[in-house]
């Protein structure tokens, strides 16, 4: 929601209903409970209950709202960055093992990435997984929509040579999003002919996509909202 100079953003961590009935107003509904039928056609009371033994009470839902007010056009960066922190948090793990023995058998500070390199702020590493055949599944995503942000809604580039410093990528294949077939072997999407719509489709804007990866430069391009999947062999 914006007033022409500033914009208001809300991030939630539970399913939430939202509406703006009047200009300048926003209504957010996390949970609704009615103790009587509102005669809106459902013909039943909207009352969810949770029961423990013989005791029942109305279901309670708790959630968090993350709100931000920014200058018009600047809110997208906050939404994308904060959204990553909320929806993809770090996973904490705990153990009862002796700390000295654990540190002796594991590297506590290790990275394959060039220390002077980091992923662009508009790119997320979705998947980095070693498979049974010793290949590595890599999935990268562009976080922004086209036109969403003046700086970050542009073509992003990821340098795999710097991302995997000290490792030689011997083979690289771009795959479908689900990684079950090579992208080069995928059938082209069906193009439907719609009566009376030929003029519109003729001038339809073709979405921007990253160029094929050159095996010598290993530079991955990502267009806004694009997700690319690769299988790597080292």
C-alpha cells in the first residue's frame, strides 16, 4: 500500500487474510471464530475447537507481523531481504558430544567460495546437494520481479569459478527445474492458438532469460524471477 511518496509492507509467518476496504486502510485477519451462524450461506457455525480429554476450547492462532514503511520504490529490497530471513532461517543443530573431540574431527570454519566473492544480493542459493552418483545439484534463483526495484530487478550474474574456488568443474549440464531431464532435451511449451487473439500474441513481450552458460567462463545469468538448475561434476 502506498500514498504516492511512501509504501507500507507487511510480512507474515502464518496464513493471513488481507484487504483494503478504504484508501489508507488495511485489514489483516489471522483467524476468525464465530459462535453463531452469520447467515452468509455456509449454514454452520465457524467455530474450530481443540480438545484435551473432555475439555474443549476455541482454537487459538498466534503469528508475527513484520511491518515496514519506506520511500516509494525502496520497500522491495526490505521485503526480499527480510523475507529470506523469515522464510529460510538458519537451521540450528545441537549435540551432546565433547566439544574438543567434535572440533578435532570437523572443520568449524570452511568455505569453498572465494573469500573476496559473495553472491549478488538479488540471488539466492536454493539447493547445493551432493547426489549418490557424486554429482552436485545446484539451483540458483533471482529474488526480484521485473520492475520491482530500480537496482536489483536487473540481470544478475554468478561466477561459478569463484563460487567453487579450488575445484575444477569438469562437466556441467543445465537441467529442468525438477532436475529430472536436461534442459536441452525438454519439449518446447505448447503454443495455443486463440481465436481473435492473434494480434495480441504477435506483439506479446518475450520474458527475459539468462543466456546459456559458456563452459570456459562458467558465468550463470539470472533474469528477474528466473530459477536455473544444474548438475555439476568435479
